[in-house]
C-alpha cells in the first residue's frame, strides 16, 4: 500500500485524486511523481499522456494559471503544490517573502544594497526564477516567447536597472499576478503593450 492508502505508482495516485480522496499531501505526491517521470522519460508519447493527466488534475483546483502564455501544466502544478493554500497569504508581499522573491535591503552608511532572501521556499523560488527566464526568452528567429513579459523586462533595463535587477522585478511581478489569479480564480489578461521604441519616441519629444 502507498502513502494514499492505494497501491504505489502513478495510476494509484491519480485514481485516489479523481475519486475525491485527495489533499495537499496527495497533490504533492502526484506532482512529485509527475516531475520525476517527466525528467526520466524520453518517450514523447508517454510525456504527452503525462501532461494530459496533469492537466486533468489541475481542473480539481479551478486555477487558470496556464492562461498565461508560457506557463505549462507542469509549472502550474509546481506553483500550486508549493504554494498550497493561497489564503495563508493575505497579500502578495507575504507570498513574495515566502518564495524568497522579496529582496532584503541592508544599509551601510549612505549606501544600501539588496540581497536575495535565502530563508524562503527554495523550490518555489526556483519555479519563479525559471519561469521568469523562460518568459523573457526568444526563439532563434528573435521572436519573444511572451512579448508582454519580455517587454516588461526590457523596460526595466531601459529605466536603468541591470539585467539581474530587471529579472528580480519580473519575478516579483509574477508573484503579484499568481497571487491574484489564485486568490480570485481569475484568468490572466494581457496588459496594454508599450514597446521600448515608443518610449524612445516619447522621450525625444520631451527633449
């Protein structure tokens, strides 16, 4: 017998969850199995089936995280698994601290520096970090995977931040978005897009 009171293995976990006999521990077990399988399997058909089953499991939680272009079912499952009960976080800032995304500011004399909070949930921090990197990535044809988040990142760089700082800003932005979507069960809506080229034109007009 396995940890869910059913036979060990993926099918047993899925059966228990689909019958309604699931809780956060069961969900963590299921997503862990899925992650291991995804890493070890090279057979694309098995991977496709695994992803489909994971997508079915996501429906139990009524979250619409995959409405963000670039958020796969595996990423959505990881976020839900690590965050758990979203009501534990009354505001995005608390989720940011929990995930280690909120920076710690240390002042010395007239200067101050910001450092990553290593006390946060390392697994969740890794998910947000990996997601941010994937969202600003571009294809060989230079097409952004997600033009909205790529543009947000470029805008922060344009404003004078280093690429590392801009990536941190994007992670923090993602925390706000994920918190809102999980708290209110909403779909993601793309914001109004203002390209860097447009900012340049506006700046030149002001000079």
